[in-house]
C-alpha cells in the first residue's frame, strides 16, 4: 500500500509538472467521451418520448383511407367494423372526414393544409388531439365552427388563441386551442396530396368535430376515413384482412387502402430516424473519440519519452519492469479518469442545447430527457480504455529497451532520421534551413501520422456532418430545378372531388381575373409493384398542353408511366419494363381499387420517389376521363402567385393551392432546424481540431526546443523560427485535412447509402459535397493548425537559450 | 537578415580586426535565484581580449565558465556590469540587437553538437552561412566542410555521422558564419582523445587565422595549447595568463 502511495504521489507530480499538456489531453478525451455520451443519449430520449407520445393520444392500429375525392355516407365504415368476425378485438373506431384545404388567417397567413373532422360519439379516443394550449373541443362544439390548430403550425405562425381563420370555400373557423395528433407530429410527403416538401409552418392542420368539418367543406353526411385501435395482442393482420374483405363485399364496394400504424409516416420516420441518427451520432462520436485517442497517444508518447532516462535509471537500479510501468500507467490512468470526468460534464453540457434543439425540431407532446446512465457508463468506459491503451503502448516500448540505451544522453540518444533520407535530393529554394519543416515532418513519421490522423478524424466528422446537409440541400435543389424548369409562377390547385372538365368549378377558376389559363389534370395515389417490390406513388396525369411537363432522363412521356429514377431503381425496372399499378378506378358505383399493368416509358430526375406521371392517353385506366381534381393555373400578367391563391379561397371545392416555389421552401425551413443539431457536432469537432493542433504545436515546440535554441543562438529571428514551426504544422494539418475530406466523403457515401433509404425511402438522396464544405474543411483544417503556433510565439521569443541548451544536454 | 556578405573566405572575415574580435567585461556579475537562495555564478569579473587569440576558460563544474560564455555570446544578460563585444555595448542592447550581434559577431560550438537532424552535413554548415547573410552560402559551406575534412560526407545526415564528425560539422557551421568570435562550450567533452585533438587543431587554426576563439572546458590538459588561460573558481577569475610552462604542441597533449 505504501509502495502504491509512493508511485501515485510521483505520478501526481508528473501531472502537475505537465499540467498544460495534461489538461489538453484530458480535454480531448472529454470532448470524445462527452460527444459520445451526449449524442447517443438522445436516442434513448427520443425512443422514450415517442413511446409516451404515441401512447398518450391512442394512435390508431389500422386506418381505412378512401382515395382522394372519394367519400361514403357517415356511419357506413363504422358499420363494416361491427360486422367483422374479430370485432371484439377492436377497442376504438372513429370515422373521420379528412379534407385538404387552404387556410387564411391573421397577418396575411395563407397556407395549404388539412381539416380533420372526427366523430364525437362517446367511446375511446383514436388518434386523439393532445391539447397543449387553449382548450380541447367538447360535446358542445360538435357542428360549431370551432377547431383546435396543430400546435407547431400555430406556434410557428404566431397564431393567437382564439383566432379567426378562413378555409377553402370561405367557411370561417375559430381556433380555441393548440394541439397535436400522431399523424401530424411530423409533416411529410403523405400530407397535402403528395406535395413532396412541407413543413409544420407551411402546412396547417385544423382538428374539429366531424360535423364541423362536414359543414365547413359542404360535405354533409359523408366521411372518407376510419381509424381503429385494437386490444393488445390482437392479430392486426387478421383484422386488416377481414376489413379488406368487408370493403370489397360491400354494396357498392368501397375502394380504400388499409394502413397500419407502421404506415404512418410520422410514426415510421420518428422511430427509424432514431436509428438513422444514432448511426450518424455513433460515427461522429467514435470519430471524435478516435481523434481524442490519437491525440492522447501522441501526447502520452511524448511524456513517456520524457521519462525515458528515469525509466532507464530505474532499470539500472534493478527496479522490476512491472514496477517501472506503474508510474507512467498511473499517469495515463489519471489523465484518462480526468478526461472521463470532464467528459461526463461535457456530455451533460452538450445535452442542454441538444434537448432544446430536439424538442423544437421534433415537437412531440411529451418529451422525456432523463440522464442516460447506461450510455454515460458506456462512454466513460470507452473514454477510459482508449486513452489508457494509448498510454500502455509507449510504456511497453519504453520498457523494452536495454537500460544503457534508456540512460544515454546527448547525441548518443538521438534516434534515426525517420524517412528524412527520402528527401535528401529534394531541395526547396532559398536558404538551407527552408528544408527543415518538410524534413521534420518525415523525420518523425509516426508522430506526424498520428497528428495527421487526429486532425483527419476531426475533419472527417466535420465533412460528414456538413456533407449530410449538402446532400439534402442538393436533393432539394434538384427537386426545385425540376419543378421550376418551366412555368415557375404556376399554382397547383387541388380539388376536393373529381369535377367535370366543363363543370362549374373549372369554369369559375378560369374566369377569375387573376388567372390567365387553367390546365385541368388528375392527381391520385397508387402503388406500383414489380415482383415482390412495391413503391407508393402519387400519379399525376399531365395535360399535353400544360405549361409544365417533367424533364425526362430517358424514354418518353407518352404511352405509359413515367417514374422517378429512385422509384425505377427501387422497383428494379427500366424503360420498356412493365409494372403493375394498383390505383382507384371510377365505376358507376363509385371508386374501386384495380390493378393495371403499365409500361414504363420514361424516367424523370426528381428525387421524390413517389412522383409519377401519365400522359392523357393513359388516363382512361382511371375511368375518370372528362374529369379533373388538379388544376394547373397560370397567373395573369402582373399577378403574383399568392394573389391567385388568395382569390381561389372563396371558390367551392378548391382544397388547396400551392405555388411551385413553395414546394421546397418548407423543407428548407425544416432542414435549417436540423442544422442546429449538426452545428453542435460541428462545434465539438472544431474545438477538437483546435486542441489537437495546439497539442501538436506544443509538442513540436517542446521537441524542437533544442533546435530552436540553436537557431536562436545563431541569431535567427524568432519570427523565422515560428514560421518554420507553422509550415511544419500546416504540412501535417494539410495532409490530415485532405485525408479527412476524403474519409468524410467516403463515410458520407456509406451513410447515405445505408441510412437514408430506410429513414427517408421516398427521397433519392445522393451523397453531395459542396465546394463550400470542402473549402471550409480545408480552411478549418489548415488555418487551425496555422494559428496554433501563434500560441507559442511568446514562448519562442522569450526562450531562455542557455537553459534550454543546458537542460537538453 | 541585413546585407549579404560576398567574401568566400570561410575562416577569416573582413571584420576580424582589432575591434571585430574585441571582448570587454567590466565588473560583470551574474546572479541567479534558486529556491530562494541567490547563487553568484559570476562576481565582479573583469576580462579584456583585444586581439585574436586562442583562449581557454578553465574551471571545475559550477565555477561559472558556461555562464561567462553565455554572456559573451549575447545569450544572457549580466545582473550588473558592462559587456562590450566587437565595440557594441551588450548590456543595454535590445533583444533584436542581441539577435543581430549573435548573427554577425559570434558563433557557437556546443558540447552536444546540436546539429539539425533534418539537414545534411552540408546543409547544417550552410545554415551558418545563410543566417550570417553570406552570399553563395552553399559554396562557402562546401569549402568549409572541405576544410574540416568532411568534403565527402556532405550528403549525410547527422545520425549517419560519428561523434567526431558531427562535432567537426558543428565547427564548420560556426566557421561558415564568418563571424570573428567563436565560442566553444566543452567541444571535446563527448569525444575520444584522438578526435578531441583533431577538434582542438581545427579551433587553434581559426585563432591563427585571425579569429578570437574562446573554449570553455574543465579539462586542464586542453589549456596547455591556449594562448591565454582564464581560470575561474566560484564565479571569480583566479588566474589569467599564458599556460603555466608555456604553450604546448597538440602532439604533447594527454588525457
């Protein structure tokens, strides 16, 4: 015990003597450990919060949705449920009327959105509304023009409570509260009739009673949706199959799709995203930790090197090797412990902004963010083991030598020249000492490589993180380019039902003074199958004379279906192949679901997988010839698209009106929120790169002290000596940065290929690295290391030359 | 770095006249505080060197000889007293002026050679010429390296040379500066006898060529080949004059 205390005390003295380096190593370890704990802890938060949120609002297990524009009398869907063989398994069933709409409100608010009317009969809630502000709707509100606004939409648009809103058709509704419902925890492409990019700010959802929504939309006595909850342990597939049979057997048959909870985009993404993010966070955290471990290895190697003579003296005095290892290992253990201790603080500190960012970005009604002890324990273990292993290696090396080698001094202790001999013939212009920085890099190849790798790890993280953003922005740009390549001022107007081409609605829209022309079309949902692969589609029948048609990367737009390149890839089909498209078809009895083989005639470049187009010649398959539920409106000369949207608000059966530009604006807004989380990671990696650079320079100045003292003794100005140090670190930093950029791009490609397809299967995201990101990485990597030597300027200028030379001898 | 000097002569600089090699120390004290105690490394030292010579500063460990060398070399400043080097007052010189003096007036040879490991022997020598601002630095370096007998080893790195060769390169580096005062701190300390004598021979030759060479050593035998021996003890000069028994030939040395 006394012996242990002796070695511990000695190692404490080592810590104190090199407190600056020790602090630097500990901080590097702390950043790695803290990032690991902080970022990975968010996965547990999100899982717990998702579970609590979806349970609290009784999220449906099954949903029956009628195709857009199709409705059945109120009570008909509910009646089908009561006749199911497994009806006892159904614990809750609610008929709904879900109608796309436009919402106008105070402060010039005009957004696309949905009205969700749910029947208010007594019974268990399904897809309830979690009211966070104002009041919930009660029995007394049934049929009255009172609604609850989706909370995030209301907050982001500063919607007061109460607020007066006007929806398509001109109905006025009063917002009495703010609330959230599970399908709208996140706004995705599923909402808005397949409009690909929407955000909670630009997509308004108003929850009301069924009769309120029926009155507001003029759809009295009808519903188009049914949501069910099942008792725990019920056979969901069996109930779904029974429902399918009941719908088909009904007279007239009801064309509808049956979805499960897993088909709720918000549900799927919120859970899948945890895994996807965890993968990214794990990579980021491990890279930061790796960078930290490499830096720690570099520093501890230096410290153990400094103890070389003392170890040799111990050997010469006959101290057992294992005992000699105690002091440096204790030193390493204490540094690692210090780093882990600080790391837990860093993890806790990182958690604070992350908690705020996540609760803002993923607005669940219930957020649970307790300290994740298991993740912290894991981080602590890794944070200790990695740097401790980094110490063990140089200790082992130091103990392997003969005592006589360890205690040698002066030139006899000088080691070989590393790889410097390779540069013997390379002569840079200028004085001979201009060769020193380049050669010094190769003279200590292991240290240079470790430093470069440490910086590379930091830059890799930075490039991966920002590359993710670039990839999403690139995808948005591609979508925007495609949507705006022609008629960028057009307004896409969706109708709540199929209207005759020569009917009143089309005529009224065309007659508006703000409108120059109207191109009627069809927009419906469907599913394409090829073998056992399937892709959900939003199929638009493109008018031949419309102002906009999709760009084709191959094939033609006539005689078949045009798919997105991503959809074709996922289905494994090419131009000329045939896919089976399951789609609604109008019959005298109403809409029914049919399967039609369609030839793939074209491929378009829009990254949104769901977007598919049919020529007018193929529209007959829908049985909807002579009708339209989509109007492409060209504004009159000098009229802004928003003015057209506002003028459409009073036209009956107009569900929504969206400008082409607005399609991507919402997603950009969401992306900007996501940037906040990534910025936390970027800040950590930047700090890490700075620390690594600072440590490297400090070591460099330490190791080169004798050379610098000699140079100064010969009268070389300190600025020239500093310049050489800077060039040396910039060379190492530059190499590390280049490796980091390449590594970051490779990692980005891997993550994009493995994560995005599961989290966001509807979007064809390709790994993209912008010039700005590369430039930023280069600037950060190189400038950071270039700046670091400035911290040693004072030390170099005030160097005690005789003492340095004497100490080194 | 100032104007380039164009003379190619490695050993004798144009300024190596009476003033160029002159060293004056008057009442110089250098005190250090170590653990609260004041250590008088040098106390009231007076020393005047007015012509080129081979000086040996002799003394036991801790006598103050390296401190004296550091003060003469403008590496350190005295606690009190005045030092003039080649006519320039060092005591009041700024940091930049002292750097310039080191660049243009003195050059060093260290006990542990302190060669730059990243440079070849030739480049190490060229360093001296470059720093001193000499034109045709590479040619000067080649000449000096040839002069110290290492013309064939110019492309070798320090770790590829023996101790004696490294010290000869270190001397060549100092000579390549062309500076009139050469300061050597225990230049034979890490060398065997035969190599040590070769080094002394080289240093003596510089003094004969017009430089002032100051060698610090604890090896009394070396003082036998000096023109003048200054003996230090506890920070005081206790003897100053020619070697006892007259100057010996290098061949007569033994240690």
